[in-house]
C-alpha cells in the first residue's frame, strides 16, 4: 500500500480558443494516487472534499481506479477547485480556491511509502502533516514533491523555509526545474540537489521538461533525455513521473530505508527513464491522465 496525502480538486481547464472550460479531476497528490493505482499498486489517498458535485466526481474517478479514500475527510464546506489556463505551448497557469486543514493524519496500514507535498504543506495543515511525517520517517520511506504554486506558497522566503522543512523529513524528493527557478533563481540544479541531499534525503530527482531529468544521490549524479512526445498539455506530467518513480523503485526492491541509499546507478537510470516515459505519455493527452502499466510497458518496448 502507498499512502498519498494532499489535495484532490477539480481542474477547470481553459484551452486556447475554447469558448467553455473543461472540468477534470486533479490535484497533485490525487494524480499521484491515481497514477500508482493505474500502475497496479494499492494506493490510498488522504484528502478533503465536500458533499457536492465536484466531490462526487473525485470519488467516482479515483474509486474507479481502485484508490482508497476511507481515511479522507468528506465533510469539507466545498470541494477545492483550480482554474488552469493552458497556453499555446501546452503549459498551464493556475488559480486556486481551496483550504487545507486536516485534524489528524494516519497512514494506511502496511504502507511501504508515504508521499506528500504540493498544497498539503500549506497552513494550517502543514503542522499536522509535518508531525505525522516526523513520526513515520524512521520506519517508512517518505517522498515529497514541493510542486510550488507562487500565488499560494509565496512569499518566496517563506516558501523556501517550508520546502527546507519538508525536504529534511523526506527520503526521496522530486521537484521540477520550474520549482527551483522560482525558489532559487539562478542557482544550478546540482547545487540545490547537493544541499537537499545534505539535509537528509537519499535521492533527489529534478524534472527538466524537454531536457529530461536529473537524479542525484550522495555517490553519483546522472541525467536522462526526455522521450519524444507531441505535447497536448503538461497537466499532471510531474505527478505521473512521481507515481512511476515510486512504482519503479518499489519494483526494483529499492523502496526501503536500507535499499534507497544504496541504489545502484544502473537501476537509478532505468527507473528515471521509465518515470520520464510515464510523464511523456501524460503530456501527449489532455489533462492529468497517467498511463496504465500496460501502456507504459508498450511505450518502453516500442
């Protein structure tokens, strides 16, 4: 079982030239849980949603994939939404309407990893999340994706402190080049990764868009090229990468507290390439639509 913690919401997506938006279930943690389930992994999401139409859509989509939601809070005043405006290059800019205030967070029984990040690190829920991660990191792998949204995580000085706080609680950190460019403008990816590794994680991965991905451990660094894709949009691509990273490490026998620090470079390269391929598949279709295990296997075989 994988436990994923954070927002589930409905993306109201405006595409170039469209007269009306399209509504899609999203939220970075919800997308990660969906991606894990589609890859064949038992996954449980801890989130908040309301007793409304948007909440029903979240339950239907995630439930159909097999994502457990029984530890979530279904009594929020309303389900969160994110308005996404997709540019001509396929990239999306977001505006959010949400609140994150869990009273208690407990991982699903038998979890091999606990993943959190994105808007789950916003106040007031950040303190509850940090306490829970601190309590489990000695026995369970913790992964973290900052997935920063400047309009919500800013000012940048505060965001840097929050990111540093959760990096120190994680064993695996995945971020994007856009995250780093906003948090630490002008600082090389290698320097940020080295600082994060020194704070506690065993593995740092940075997605670089069309330039592929970068992976660093205490013993080595490597890069992988991005698989070719005709981009429809980038919505959910980083989340598909995160799901496939966790899945790939688990299938390689490396998602344990002892194995992750000793991850062989050859295995790391294979896992990163597979994760970037999952992201590329997602970029090739509209919205946060991560691949199934069969789709990913077929793309890798081709």
